C-alpha cells in the first residue's frame, strides 16, 4: 500500500557472550554464548528501511538456509 519496494536484506550472524539482562531474558546462565543477528533491509532506491538486532538462545534456535539457483 505504501508504494515502497524492498530490494535487499543484509544479515550478520555472530556468537557472543551476552550482557546480564540479555542472558536473563533468554534464560541462560551467565557466561553462556548467544546468537546475535543484525539485519539491514534496504529499499530499491538504496535507502535503509529497517534495522534490527535480535538475540537467540542457541539451545532453542534452529537456523535453516535454502538456496535457489536463478535462471
């Protein structure tokens, strides 16, 4: 409805040690690593549209990748 066209999304996935609050929210003991996902979504004209940081408990997260060949 807005007329905006999403063109790309770049995502960086890293493992790191969380701060105390993130560990508590993810129900992990201190010192346990987490999965951090940082994403930037851009419009067709190159403008950033969305920026997201999310944290995942690696004991409850499944990462699946599907790849397709373009013709």
